[in-house]
């Protein structure tokens, strides 16, 4: 590819970025502090996540915070679709001619370029390098092969509630008026989406993002021949969020013939960050693998605008939001928690088991409405049952608006249970590092 053509493309991309930064409300991402920490050492920072979750904007915020001259290339630009390994040195020349002697290079969605990881490794010798991508296995796998110990991955997600509401501080005491405003904002968040562009374009952009994931990140990338079958299976999974699924059942429903095909299809959606699965907790690894999994959407926008006939089940949407936040916390708080769900042979179920190291640290139940006595008994009995079996004392129920701390007894066990509204639990998260 001609250097002059590359320069024109980079100039256009540069102008597009500047226009977006000037025209849109830029919400500081909670990941900024941890990103800056990781870039202090001579590492490549890989920002992973679902497409349109704000990876490029985070890279720009990092650049602004570092106050370093930055060269930016978006490889998802259709004009760069035919770029080859041999063209990458010309790309570097174009960066220098457009941006000058840069200190930081951002390679946006670079995973489609052959041998990009060798190019990144060469840049790393003299520059800080940020790579963004929307395929977890492809990016981390290739970097791991060629840059052992010289790159750090962070996974980002669509806006958290704290980012969506743009609340930079959380008051120790919330007034009645502040509480009402927060609740109204939460209602908007629960019924909407955390994708940044949702605030500008509404639900139609969520459908566009979803369709791009299905077609570009899955069907094209993995050369899926049975497009209609794959699309139907994806829609089924997105519609059954916060519920159990099994590969055997998927293979039967969609007549895949082989359970391995079902596993592959699901893994493609996971790699593209459309969905994620939680395993059922067991101390026996074989039981974990054989048991049904619970499926969650990467953002409640898929639950609200893509899923079929969910009847606006707020309890399921609440649970999905909590599931994503638990994963988000691993990045923000520099944790390596393992998240599971729990189910007993008798059918008692707890939504989330948070395991750190060899110990279960917390059990979380999500319950939108505790007014119904049968629901209340079912949810709390399950929590205490799991507490007894897993030897965990930190019991939490995330509610719509109920807050309390109670001592309860079931199954011959007394337990202290904390109840907290979803809005407060979501706003309480404080990143491990601030810039």
C-alpha cells in the first residue's frame, strides 16, 4: 500500500477522533488509573472488550493523561482491509509523517493484520504501545506467544452505572432528593444500555452493535457455514440471559448433530464478548464441567432490545447487571476472583459465589422484590443453605430498594444477612488506582 494513501487515511482518522473528542461528552472511564499504572513499565497494554465499549476513547484518555505525543491507527477502517505484513513498516512511516516523533502508539482493532504481534513487539522497544481488540482469544493468544511477560491485558465493559450516571463522588449521606435522582438514573440504566453510543443514538445502535458482533466477529471470522443456525442459537442465548443452559440441549434444539459444534458456537460468542457463562460451583472440577452453565449478556442493552419476549423481567436484568459488575470489579479492583453460581441437589440456588484463592469469600443473591413472602423465603433459605455447605459468612442480598441487616436461622444455622439496594452496591465500587 502506498505511503501517501496511508497518510491520507491516518489524517482522516485523526480528524475523526478530534471531532468526537470535541463534540461528545467524554466520561472518564474507571479503568484509567489502572491503565496508567500498567504503562509505567515498558509493557504493551492490551485493552480487550466487546466492540463499541469505549476502548478507543480509553486509549485517548490515557494519551491525554500521559501528555505524550500519540499516533493512532484504526485497522477496522475498510480502506485498510487489504493491508499486509509488508505494509506495516509503511504504516509506521505514515504515523511519523502525520503525528511526528510519537511516544505512544495506539493500534486499534489490529487483530486482522497478519503478524501484527511482531510489529507491536518491535514498536515496544522505543514506544509505549496500546493495542485494542474485540476478540479475547486471538489477541491474548498471539501476544502470549511472542511477548511472554511483556504485555498486560485489561478487559473493559460498557459503562458501569457509576460511569453512566457520571457520578464522580459518592456522598456518605444521601438525602431524599439525591436518592430519588439516583433511583431515576438507575431506572434509565436498567431499561437502557451501558454502551456509550446508546446515550446518543438510542436502542437502534444496540441492534447495530449486536448484528456487527454476530456477522463480523463470529460468522466472518470463523467462516461459519450455517449462518441462520448460528444466528438463531445466538438469539436464543441472548434471550435466555440469567438462566441455565446446556450444550446438549442446544445441540438438540438446533439440530447440530454434535455437542462440540454447540460448544464451538458458544465459544465464538464468548470470544467476541457478546455473552459469558458462569459455571455451577463445585469443589470437583468434573462436576463443574458437566453441570449446566448460566448465560449472561455483556450488557443489559442486549437483554432489553435484542432478547425475545423477556416481558421486562427486572429481576433477571438486575441479575445480569450484577454479573457484569462482578467481572468488571476484577479489573477495577485488581482482583482475580472466580465467579460461579450454586445449586443444591434439592434445587436451592444462589446467584453468585465469589471465590478468591481456595476460599469462598461471598455469596450474593439478587432479588428485585422481597415483598412476596414465598419469594423471600426461597431466596434467603437458599443463601443460608449455601452458607452452611460452603462455610461462608459474608451473605449479601442485592435488592431494588430495601436496606437492612438481619439475623436469620434455617437448617439449624444462624446467619447474618446484609441487604443493599442495587444502586448503592453499584456506586460503592472504587477503583484500586486513581490517576
